[in-house]
């Protein structure tokens, strides 16, 4: 078993050079399969988890306690480093963010992200408050003495800002100065936008998210200077897509054709037999 400090150190090393994919499982089984595939780190997905609980994805829809329990489950699912999608810190004021970040560090994560969306439709925290929230998260991590990377997210694209790239660049540069280790703006899809973000916060690493087939490969993103690639809820939605098609064909057509792409029972058994008990090997 790889111990916690080794996992955290490895996660930090992954951000020093090159480019890596950090996929997003939503339960123990998906986490262990991604480890089986050879990925070197994992990230939680609040949306994927909430969908699995029959809930809509919402910053306000998941309690901090439920999020922490899920994050701890993902940390203990494998021996890989885990980055937590910690939404907006489950608090508005910097003091609350700091307290919750300290609790998140206590789950054993190697990294965590804090976003600047308030949870209200189309609303971001005022830049000054958003910066203080990142500073509070940074101080909380440092106070634990743990080697945990802080990712700051600018949600300007997702909330429909009129000039999202301009707003993202301003926010990410401010968050970098406030102590964020990694910068992340979900939403940009073009090479030009991604390149502008990478250049603005260099030499700090940038996370890019691929939520669908956007016509760019890992090699393309690496060439733009992206250090880390996540997929958010995309894997969960892919699984839901297959499930929904098969279920609807049975319900509406009386057809079982949708089951044709099912994973092999024997293959799944063989993969999961590699694990003995609920924790990492």
C-alpha cells in the first residue's frame, strides 16, 4: 500500500512537468477500474456523485458532511492520489471555507479545488471576496502541514459572463497571487482560449476539462501547455447514456438490444478480485 504522504508527493510531482489525465470516478468501482487502466491520479466529481444519489448537480444541493464522506470513500478506494471537487468550499465567508478545507485535508486528499460560483444562477463572488476565499483556503492547508495542492476555479464561462475569457484571466491571475497551486477555468473550448489561460498564469500549472469530444487530444492539450486534464462528469454521463438507452428500449420497445454493449461479467470479476477488502491494497 502506498502511504498518504507518498501519494501527496507523487501528485505534486505530476504537476511539475508534462501533461497527465486525471479522470473522475463517482464510486468505488469506477475508481478501482480507472486505477486498473493505469491512471496515476483521480479526481472526484460532485455532479457524477450527485447523479448517483438521484440528485441534480447543484452547489447548494450537497451538504459538506455528505461531500466529505464521499471524498473519504474515494481516497480509500485505491492507493492513487485524489483531488477533491470541493465546489465552493461549502461556505460563503472565508472563515467557513478555511474550516471546511481543513476538514477536507483530513480525508487524505492530495489536492482540492475551490470555485468562485455562489450557487445562485449566474452569480460569481465579487473578485475581492473570491480572492480572500482562496487566501483562506491556502492558509488552512498550510496550517495542517500537509502537502496538498490547492486548485482555484474561475466559473466565468459556466455562469454566462458576457466576456468570459477576460474575466477568467483577471480572476485566475489574482488567485495565483493569492496562493493557488493550480488554475482551472471550465468552459473554454478553443486552442486560443486555452493558450491564453496557460500563458497568463505561467509558470503555474493549468487544469483543462474535456466534457465531450471537443476535437482535441491529450497531445494537443499538452502542446498548448496544459498540465492536467480532467473530464468532470463526462464519464458518469457516458455511463448514464448507455443505461438510459438500454432502459428506454426495454420500456418503450420491448427490446433488449441495448444490453449488447454490456461489460463482461468475467472481466469485471477479474478486475475487482485484485482488491481484498474496502481499502487500497
